[in-house]
C-alpha cells in the first residue's frame, strides 16, 4: 500500500478526484440545460458521466497494476507460465534479393518508363546514395 502514497501517486489520486468532480459537475450542468429545452444537451448529459467513469476505470487499472494484481485472485492461480525465450541462431537476416527476368517494365516503347527504371536500377546499385545524387 505504501507504493500508492508516493508524490507521483498522490498527484494521480488528486487528478482523479478533480476530473471526476469536474466531469460530474459538467454532466449536471448539461442536465439543467437539457431540462430548459436544449435537446443537444441530453447527449452531453450522458457523455460527461461516461468520461468520469472512464477516469475511474483508468485509475483503478493503474492501482491494480501498481499493486501487482493483473487479474483477480481466482484467475491468478490458473495462469500458465510464459513460454521460454528462444535462444541461439535467432536474429535478423539481410533481405533476400532476387532478379526478375524481363516483363512489362522492360518495354522500350515508353521513354519515361525506361528513364524511371534506369533511375531505380541506379538506386538499387548504390544503396547508400540519396536520390539527389543521381547523375542522370
């Protein structure tokens, strides 16, 4: 329980109380506006208490997480242990490059397409170069 009385947690508790009080007051204000004929305020009269409930939900979830209870006590005994991390030989590999043979990209009838393909070939041949370094 001492974990919940650090300065950071006291700030969270105060923020929760302030937000819930403010959202509840705004909901009550919208109810009074809706009762005086503003029909749009009925939606806001429902929305503000939902926000207050969400703040309470987040606060409760963070308290449970800080106390080390991710689930209820009944579910804690039924959890399966996490699978072991794989070891040895697992890591990142460089991408596999393949060469395509011919196709519609090699059509000599379109000069713009041929120039663009030369540009892409140059970029592929010079992996560290920037597009502004292209000589053509």
